[in-house]
């Protein structure tokens, strides 16, 4: 996964599986600094592959660390399930649906909604109360 600098952001890229284009991911500056040190200390080509690991191995690692963490249904753990958890957790923390869509690299907000699901009546009620309080300020 080569990295590129784009002012003022730093990015990590990977080959897109459904075409020849590259996908660029914004990363925090702290993470990019650590990646740069890792690349330079280990003699990697910054335009080459930094982490030579297969999808299958990533899946095995996610399951293994889920088991170590004591997750009861660790056999169900997968990178895709982590993405779904990220989307749901982001929604529960109040992140805008369109930002979640962009972070997950979905083309359509409909795809993101499949991950996060509909709001519960309690969530809608709480949000309406929040909006009502904001209107009084």
C-alpha cells in the first residue's frame, strides 16, 4: 500500500479490485508519520507494497484476535463485520450518514443505510428533543 502526500492531507492507497483505479484513504498525520518511519527503517520502497498480506490471512487474524479478546461468536468475526460495526457505531455516536458513506467508500447512501439500519423510535425521539433544545438557544 503506497502512500502519497496531498496537501494538506496524507493518504494511503490500494489497488481497486473492481478496476484499475487506485482508492485513496485519508489517514491521521500521526499514523502517516509512523508509517513513514516504518518504511524508512525497514528499507521499503515508498511506492511499493508496505504490508504484503493476503485477504485470507487478514481474515484469520481478525478471527484469532477476536477469540483472544473473548468475543463469544469470534468465528463470525471478519473484516466485513468490522466494517458493519464501524458504520453502526459511527451512527450511534451521531456521525452524519453522508460522512459514514464517504468513510466506507460507498457510492450510494442506500448501501450505507443497509449497514446502519433504520433509527429506532427512541433514537428519533431523542434527536427531535435535541433539535428542540437547539432551537431555544
